[in-house]
C-alpha cells in the first residue's frame, strides 16, 4: 500500500526500543483538551455524509480495527488512541468540524497520506483525526502558466499523472508519491528528489486555502507569481506540520516536463574531491543538472551486498572512497548528451583527475539501476541491522567530518564492534547540503543511543546545521528543536502558535513541546 | 600447440535500435504506427547478445579474433552501435537508412546480414543476436538467417560454451518446462534469451575508447538488398481502455446499478 523508497525510507525509527514513545503527554501551556463525546459524533453526523464519519463511539460504532490505519503511522512506531476519524469532502465541512472542535476544546490531527517519518500525522492521545483523503479533486490547471490548483487530499502521483499529458511535472517528487498527499507535502515542506532543480515548496507554492483552528477560512488561493502586498501569510503554513491550521487546497507552479534524462555514477578516490567535482559539474551542466547525490563507500558496499541495483565492475570501484550520482534532465536529448559527454571527457582527461572512473547509463533500465544503488541504501541498511538514522543539514564540506567524527566518537566509547555498532555511513543530497547519517548496529542498545544523542545534535548545532533537513519535527524531535532554533526563534514560534491557535487544538504535541 | 587453434573466431552481433521498454507506447493519430519520438535504446535481447560475445572473449581470450556489431537503421542508430562498442565490441557496421524509411522486415534484415557476412574477409564463425526485437516482436531474423546461410541454429540460448579447437558449441536452450542442451558445429547462429546473462554498464574509459573505434557505413544498395517492406500495415490501434469501477453508497444503489447493467436475480 505504501510505496517505500527514496525519501520515505530515508529515516527509520531511531529509537524503536522506546515503543511507548508516542504516548508521551504533550507538554504545552494550553488548557487540557477534551475527548470526543457521543454528542460530538451526533453533531459531526449533521455536517458529514455517513461514509465520511468513522468513530468507535455510538451511534456510529465503527470497529476499532478500522481506525488502526489512521491511528498508526506506517512504520508502526507511533500510535494514537483516537476514537474518531472525519473525512470531510469540502472546505466548508472542514470549517464546521473545526468550529465544533474549537468550541469543545477537542484536539485535531490533520492527516494526509500518513507517510511521514516523525509521527506528525497521528494523534499523541485521542485527538480527532481529520483525514483529507476525500478532498481529492483538481480545481484548475492552466497549461500555459503551469499553475495547478488542487484539493489538499490529492495524491502526489495522481497530480503527476494529471499534468503529464500537458507536458508538466510536479515540482516535488518523493518515494511516497503513491500515497502521500499534496496538502501533507506542503504542511511538512517535504523536500525530495527535485529540490535541487525546482527549489523548495516555499517557492513553488503560490497560494493556499487554510481553515484556521476556529473554523475561519483563510483564502489565499491565488495563482500569482508576484504579489508583494504585505506579510506572506501562506509561508507560515508551509512546514508548520498542521499546528496552525488545516490546508485544504494548494496552488502550485508546475515546471515543464524534461524531455530527456541521463545519469552517471562517478567513483572518487577521496572525499575531498566531492566539492571540487560539484563545482565543475554545476558549472558545465548548469541548467540540466537535476541531482547530485553522494554515497560513501560503506553505503555503496551495503547497497551492493543487499542487492540494490546492479553493482559496478570490480575494477571500476577499486580504490574508490565514495561515489557521486549525477542526473541531468533537460529539453533536448542531443544537447544534454553532448554536455554530459563533454563533462565526462573533461573529468576523465584532466591532469589531476577528480574521479577514478564511472559508468554512464545506456538505457532507462540502467538509469533505474544506477538510481537503485543510491536509493537502495536505505533498504540495505535496514537489512544489515538496526539503524539509527539522522537526517541533517550541515555544510557540504563537513559531511565527511561528521561521519568520521561519529565513527570515532563511537569507537572511543568502545561501541564500534560486531556486537554493537557495525557501520557508520553517510549518503545524501550534496546539492541540498542534506546528509543522511546512518549508524547500523547489531541491536538497539541504550548505550548506543546515549552515545549518539545529544552528541550528533551538538555536532549539528556546532555547524549551525539543521537537526531535521526534510523530515520535520513531528512528535519525534520536539525535544531537540532547540539545537536548531534559538530561544528567540522558539519564543516567536510559540507566540505565532498562540495567535493562530489560542486553544491549542491543532495537532497538539507536534513541533513545539 | 593445437593445430586447429590457428582458426580464430570472428563474431558478428546484429543489434537493433528499438523504443525503450520502459517507454509508454502511444499509437499515432493516423493509426499507422506508434509515436517514435521517444527514448530509444538497444533492443534488450541484443544487449544480451553483445554481452555474451564480450564474455566469450573474456573466457577464451585471444581465441576470439574479432567482435563486430552491425545495425540497420536511421542515422540515430549509431548510438546503439556506440553502446555495443562501449560494452566491448571492436568495430561496427552501420547500414544506414533514411530517417523516414519504414522499418525493414526480418527477411530483408536476414538477407542484408547474409550479404554482410559474405563480405567479411576473415569470414564469420558465430552470429549472436537477440531472439526477438521488443518493438515488432517478430522473432524471425535469426532463424531466417540460418536458413539463408544453411547454418545450424541454436535459438533461445540460456547458456553458451564454445570449444574453439573442436569448432563446436554447446548451447542450453530455453524450452517449455526446462532447458535443452544441444551441440552444434560452427559456423552457427545463436539467438539469446533473457537468462543468458546480465549486460554490464558501459564504463567511462570504455565509452571514451568506443568513440575512437571504427564504424563502417554501408547502404542497402552496397549490399545489393532491398529493405522495403513487403507487408502492408493496415491499422495500428491501442487495446480498449480499462474502465474503472465506481463506489456505491448503499445496497439499494448497488442493486439498481446491477439492474441497469442487465443483471438480474436467477
């Protein structure tokens, strides 16, 4: 049901051992929230059609199993105890539900495809789950400007399919595209594979329709590229993870579909060649560069060991300390191929080569196979052992220091052996400064966790990096937010939260502690 | 010293540029064919054929004298030859056709290949080619070529062993329910099946080298063959679209819909 790959699986539970994590009480300054009662259900029934209301309470009396898929996240790590799921079909219905919840101080968790990695889309207690799944219509698409306006519950893949005949693509692509919804993508400011090329959602989202916690509808669903008229309120909801309101529709700019794609994996003798290589590649490929992904040797070897994509030949990988996958996409195949082949010639014939060698895909099958070596790292890591995963943003130049430093740190604690930590590896999006730091252990052990946290967060903070580059804070990282945001920032975030949601009903326990 | 080893093998690998298998096929509006303005790559079975030739050389070393790739097609087919050369073929022949010319049919291709084989000064001992091309799926060229040359054929190969000294090949063929092992004399036609091998990536050094390898250009008239089709395509159409299901709100609505569809209780 859930497509599991690229982005989605980048981060698996880092503390699975703490199974009851999710029931931690949300420590907020807000008054306690109330549970849904039968009279609320009766009220919801007047707003919604019968098929849009699921509740274990009477008179609906849905069986609890039917709510499992809404209460649990896909990893089975976070678990809520909600009695009620509402699936409104219109913005008006969303508004009326929120109005009731606001009056009665009932917590509300907006839920899209429920594919997040930090427990942001499931209740921490028994909040109402507001699923956007029934709001799944495209409102308009302008094939000239490429601006798409769609309900928040549209699945990313179906939007991709919708714009494809018009030769456009969505500016965002991620592993969970078959399940995730555009509203959730925007609410979590999802990153993904096209970020290097098309930028983040803060740039591509042109407008939003949001229902505020008290039921007020904020209509900012414009399709303007330029609109400098005061505060840009919609930006606040992008990445707010549903703590300020419910996004019900999105206006988004879709780029024209590239006509040709190529990829190549380059084997590098040492990590210090990655950045000079990135410079050369950026300069020569310029507008057709669409991915520049980094895989260290440990990550590559694990991917190959666990059958992710066809391995390069032994002579190609000999003496390589790390690998880089470069993808191009552009408007004209001959042009792109010429550029790429010129780049490869330059790299290959340089006096002081930055690369040992590499392979260039010759067909879409090989194109996928090369990608699989990069994307398959996640799956390989979970097959190899128990993974502690960190999705961090640090300056490009410190990627290796962070990985090596972590390894050294674990070694100094006597934890780097067969029965504790087996591998420390790094891979990620060089182009976005996003490193996936993975620690593969034989088993989840408290001493490993103690060695990793807050060590890694401190390292990230020392580089002024981000403790969550693209996965968000959710329920999982609220305690660590202060490593990336100072007191002033967190203070302002709390004020904003209080202003939009004075009763604290919106996605309680998420983002802010 | 083995006296018979004096005869070293020359391998010919015919390859075809075909619409890539990952591409969604669309019928053109005139219904005369498909939209060909899409990504093409080497026919996957031919890729296996090139890989097998290169592996034979890796196993038999100097006993393989030459591996030559050949393709018949429009100017862009040269990309397919470059891929073959980057994988390890030594040289190539491009029988060039005009961009607008219709794709040749297996019999014409087999005749052109026969003419090429007859032109090769050192002769050809082994032809390895895909069992079929994934665009027209005809699966006839190898067999027709064997017929025209009166050579033995080992089709649908999943394993190939060559004894150069004895001038013999042992080939396992994919047949219903298993494999059939046959022994053939050279010269021989082998058509490749999916399980024969997994083609390699073209490494950058080999791609660079491939740019310097010779490609001989020929035309149909050089070979004295006519590549125009003898079959007439009347119409190409897509399979009927699958109609999606719908959701009903109640049992009554379901019954009403079933009745509408002409389904009644027995």
